[in-house]
């Protein structure tokens, strides 16, 4: 179901948390709202869910104005940042809660809960309590609970924020795959740009309560609309007074064309190498090289080199 | 791990002097003349009447303060409104001031010398020297226990689970019954046990309003004091004091057992 936000505004006291936001979210898409903490992204998600009330503006889901509809009537699946498991209920009871509210028969609930636990791979944990699950399992239980009511829209608030790096990466690709199978319109909020780039069909970048840019993640990465977006989506360095991606710079021998520079530091991260340079105009910049490139160049601190923008930038606009 | 031996000795000695020795001696004296003597003292008509009255008063005051306490805890935890701090403070006044003051204040307000006393009398309601007055005094002095034991649990548990229930379509009553209440129940039950202990044991406020009419408005604590002070029947006071203490202690122990059972079952802290 498509979602339309029109001039949505919300303040807490004198602080405007969401400031005149207008955007649309495509039916069946996996949209990621990306922004630093305090950018208003979680509040925007809660406004869509109906967990907060708007000061002004409208929210429409599938063409229906839901601005004044109570959260319990919106039929929205919401996953909370810390999963909000019902701690006194088993996994199966948690997942079946929304169905019980809808007065479905015991047999129907059992069947549907069984299916959902299968999908989120928790069938063997049906009778456990949330405290007996790992973080990733709790997250999947929360997802199954939200999906049980066959929501029009699925909203995920920092779904992987509280998990280990390894589990995050696993769940990320699991979520992508899952969304392919069950293409319910999904909005996910995160502050992690890598996560956003990996998961999103559509990206919304927020800062200070306002939308900075929306669109295809690769497009936004290649042509950011302002310096904030450019800096937030990936590292930037200053070359000749212009902000560029450090992987769009190239290091060559001292006699090659380009700006002369001296290597001031080398950091090897294993999968990539960061080289700090001091250019002839006495400005510093840094270049991101693949490990193989770095090996070919076999640089060491103090080497004289030239630096230039790559002829073929890594990403075309 | 370092053993805090010194600290342990201090705590044990302190508890020994203040609790264990006096209560232990009370138990010893209660049974010192044999079990049949004990039984005859606690089955005296006056003692039985006092016990029944105390239980009746508790049966009204405890549910009343439980409902009010849980309601107030929800109000304070989930809503910020003008004057909530003052209201919150008001709940502590009945236990902060001496019970005698509560008793005197109730008599002042609701007897014939008070503003509403005459009107109440025409309605057939008398507060002074009556069971109504005892219930009122007891309810007043046991007011904040459920609130105080529930509010921190409610604040600590946050609103996530309640919000999750709402997104799943649950209305306020269902959310309270199936989500909020299970979260706070141990806090509430602990408050209920404390309220029960206080209602059964209240002396000061009750003695002022009740008029201490033997066989009519005498609660068990007053009967115990009366036996000791007026009737020179120390044995009756020992034996009935034991009954009174036992009820509260049993309630505490039962709560503890129930809670540890559930904790073992679920493998976490409720």
C-alpha cells in the first residue's frame, strides 16, 4: 500500500522534531529512512504508525486519510527498536496476540502462528519465553508478531540496532530476501548508512527534522544534493578545494601527471588501505585503495607521488 | 569473592536485637503454658470478635487501596499533568504523619463537631465509634503502599509493550489486563501484602475513632493492648499478638514462594 505524507509537522515543546515533511512511499517498496540520531526519523515512523499525533499535515495509506485514525485501527505492523516482546508470554503467544485480539478461532490462530514461526525460523522455539531467546531471535519473533495481523504496512524502527555486527549482516540479507517473498510495503529507520545502502529500494535521508534527499540509493550516493548527504553516505576528502570520495582519487608515481604530494601515513584495514597525503599546496587529503592497488604501489611514508581524480569514477552518475 | 564478614555480623546483630529476640521471646511466651492454653486465649469471644473485625476491615481497605494505588500509579507513570507532583506527595501524608493525627483529623472532619458531621448523621452515617470510622482510618493509613510498590515497576518497564499491543489492535482494557497487569503484578502483590500487614496492625488511628468499645469496635491490635494494659492479662496479649504477626508473615512468605517458583519456571526476573 502506498503511503503519502503531506506537510507533516511535529514539535515537542519548542523543538520541531519533524518539520514540514512531504514524500511518498511506493506500494510494495522497501524504503529506508536514514539519518543521524535526533534527525526526527523515528518520530516520523511513529507518526505514520499513529503512535504520535501530528501537529499539522496529513498521512494517507492506500489513498485513505488516516491522520486522525487511532493506532489500533490502522492495521500497521510495527517493530520496536528493542523488540518490545511481551515478556510473560511464550513466543507462540506473542505472535498470536494480534489474532486473539481479532477474535480468531483457536485453530486458526495456531495454524497461522505455525506458518509465521516457520517463515522466521523459530518453529522449535514456540514454547520458549522471550528471555530465553537471542537478540536476533527476539527480532524475528517481533517481526512475526507484527506480520500476523497481515498489516497494510510494516514499520521497522532501528531493527538491527541492538545486535552484534555478525548477526546484523545476516539479518540484513535475510530481510531483503524476506521482503522479496512477502512484498508488503516496508519502511525501516536506521542511522547506519551501510545498512541503508544494502537494504533499500528507496532511500529517504533526513536531518534536523527535514528530508534532505529521496530516491534510489545508488543515485543518491553518486549525486548527493548537498554536502550533508554526501558526508553522511560515505567518507569524503578535500581535494583541490572540492569534496570527493576518497576511492575516486588515484595515486601514481612522482612523474605521472597530477598534483604532487608526499605520503604522511598509511593505515592497512585488511580489506582496504587508507593513505594520507600532504599535497604541494600544503593541504592534506586521503585516498582509499584496494589492498591489491596498495601492494602494486608498495608505498611507504615519505614517498613522493602524484594524486589525481580517477578517469573513471567508481560510480557513474 | 571477598566475604563481608564484618558487615554481616553488624546486620545480624542489628536484626537480632530489633526483630529476632523480641519476636522469638513472644513465640516462646505464647506457648509457655502449653498449646491448650494458647487455644483457649485465642478463642475467647472478645478475641475472636476482634480478629473477625480486623479481617473484615482489611477485606474492605485492601481492595480499595489496591484499586486506587494501581490507578494512581498508572496516572503518574503515563501522564504528566499540572500538579501531579503535589498529588503524588499527598499519597505519602497518611504514613508520614503519626497515625494518631490521622485519627484526630478524621474525628474532627466527620464527627458532629466537623463541617459535614451533622449532615452525615442525618443520612444515618456515623464515623465516630463505628466500623465505618475504623475502615476510614485504616484505609487512610494504608493508602500509599500499593502505589509506592507499583510505580517504580511501571516506570522501569516503559511503554513499549503497551504500544506494541495497541499496534496489534488491542484496546485500553485488554492492554491493561493482558499486558500491563502481568508486568506489574509482583509490584502490586508486594504492595497488597504490605497494605494487609498495615491494615491488620493499625492501632493509633483506629483507637482514636473507634472509641474502643469491647465486642463492638475493638480490632485485634486494640484487644491485645487492652488485655495487656487494662485487664492485666498478659497471656491473652502474647497469644493474640502471635496470631496477628503470623497472618502478615505468612502472607509475605507465600508471596516469596510464588515469586521464586515463577522465576525458576521462566528463568528470568519478572
